C-alpha cells in the first residue's frame, strides 16, 4: 500500500478571484503535493478578518469562489481535505491557549507586523487580533500536527515562530506537537500584463477564471520592449512581459525566442500569438473543469462539508491531547 510522506497544512484567505500569480505561487504546487502527502488545505476566513474586519459582506461569496478556483486548478477532494477554518472552532480554542503561552515580544518582533502596519495605513489594524495572528497561524498548523508546510522564502520567519510556539508548549507541558518543517516552494514569478507586480490593486491580472478569449485579449495588451519600434529592431527580451510569460508557459521555445528577438527576426505580434496559443492550451483543462463545477450548484458546499468532517476529527483529538497535557481536562 502507498504510504503518504506526512501531513501538510496550507491555506489561503478568501479575498477574491485567484490570478495566475497565485496559481504559480502556491496552487500549482498544492496540486502536486496532494499525491504524496496527507494534505489539509483550508480557507482562512478568520485570517481575512485580521485586516478586513470592518467589511465582511464579500467573504461568503469569496469562500465559494476560492474553492471553485482550487477545484478548477486540479485539487481533488478525494485526495486532499478542503475545509473552512471557521467551521473548526477548535482552531480558536488552541489560539486562545497559545495566546497564554506566547511572549508578547515574539509577536512584536515578527517582521510582517510592522511592514503591514505601514502598508495598510488606511485601515485600523492596531488590534489584538492582528498582532496575535501568528498565534492563530500556529494553531492552524499545529492542530493537525502537520510535519510540513509549503512556504515561500518570505514566510520562513512565520514558520519559525510556529516552531517556537510548539517548542515552548512542549517544554512547559509535555511533547504534544511536532515542529513543522518548510517545504520551500520555488515559485514561478509572473508579472502583471503591464510589467509591474501582478496584483488586483493594479488591475493587471490574468484571473484563473478568465476565458480563453479573455486570455488572448490580455496577451494582446501586454507591454513589450519599448525600444522596439520596427519588426527587425533588435529586442531586449529581459525587459519584456511577454518573454516572462514564455519562460513559464513555453519553456521549450524560450531559447529560440530569445535569439530571434535579439536578432530582430520575430515581430511582437507573432510572438504574442505564439504565447496566447501556449497559454490557452495550458489553461484549457482548468477552464473546462470550472465549467463542470459550475454545472453543480451544491458541489462546493459538499466538498467543504466533507473536508470539515475529516478536519474536525483530527482537531478534536489534538485538543484532547492539549487539555490533558495542560491538566485542564477537569470536566
Ligand atoms: S519579440 Fe517577443 S520577446 Fe521580443 S520584445 Fe517582442 S514580444 Fe517581447
């Protein structure tokens, strides 16, 4: 019998349609990991509140859309557990208990804390919940006793904090939690169609839900090497957005395109047509799966319900271990 290599936990906030940057940054990797690991993928709706507690009207729809994106991308509910954070109340209980044991200085020195306070100046996030969200994150991971967490390099300090929270708990009480290790995700980086970072706030994204025609239209709008006026002008692929996309969607022809562009032997219109073909070919199965999902109005609810049941069993068992270790299982 095939034995999976361990337990993985990862989540995303329900903040709207995923774009290709999100797909290549994490989701593509999740789809591979579900075959080899016992995976728990959760919609982090409580985390969405840490920076967006004032307007909760979109969360419900965003949860649905996020899971549609996941299934379209290839997550298979028969291979992994897909669940909703707020449905498993045990996360909140463990968060509370970790809040008791985590020194304030650990949270205050967390690098993203000050960064985000500066970046999100238009929101009032000088709240207890925002400061304490690494404790909630630690609860999310440790409640499944996850041995591995897929992360980008920028998230390593957060995972280290989770490991410290686990270590401190184990030291004060008894060995309940493993110290999860990082599975470093080598994210393929895609710029937005205007060449800046791909971001909804710049309105320069290609959404995972875009139709093939949308993709073709957006490729036409991509910025290229501004120094290239005529077809036979030598180009600089390094500064061209289209070329960055070729590197991801058309690896086999990258060297040839680079040479032709530098030698002025290919026009940008033809180069874009080639890219649009490769992209629509790659994205077609994702688009098709989405059409199938959309035909079944209750499917997403059923998937989350089943994932919740599995997740809850594990979380409840862990909380029994935690209460016993802390000697607070008196009732
Ligand atoms: S030929 Fe292709 S790689 Fe070169 S500048 Fe035009 S679109 Fe970019």
